[in-house]
C-alpha cells in the first residue's frame, strides 16, 4: 500500500535551532532516508518552499481566483512530503513517528487511493 507522509512545521523553526541541533536533525533524516531506500519502501519526497511563495486557487463568485499565500492562516504549514510503499498503515505510521517533524510540528499519514478511487 502506498502512503503519503505529509510533513508540517512552523516556518523558521530549523533556523532557530543551534547548529549542533540542526546537524543532529539532518542526520536523523539522512538515516531514515537511507533505511527506506535500502528497504525499497521509499518512493520519493521533497521539501516545499516557504508558504510566502504559495499561490492558492479557489472559487470566488463561482470563478477560480488566484491569491498569494497559503490556503489557510496557520502556525504550521505543509513543509514537504514522503511517498512510501509499506506493508500496512502501522508501518507508515512508524516511519512518520521517527521523522523529526513529529517532534517539532506534525506528520500526517494518508493512504493513496488506487486508480479506481473506491477508498473514498
């Protein structure tokens, strides 16, 4: 089963860490990424640019309208994602719990629908 692990954190939190804390945090990420690559569970993932670089498209009077900035005002923002292919949701959750942002922000574990979309 494929899962998207959505990474949420507060903009600027990494810059507020001491250099030794940043080094430790990135080492944790490297370790997890290496393990997921070796196990074949990692499909991909990316960090996202700051919310200030975001454009949101939503209806305004029935017509799509574009606004700058994130979808909602929030202290935390969607900062990136991982795509994993795991045996079950428990394994995907285990991976999310090890990710540093589970301590500093939040992680969301969301299964991907199959092409039939019957999971809705």
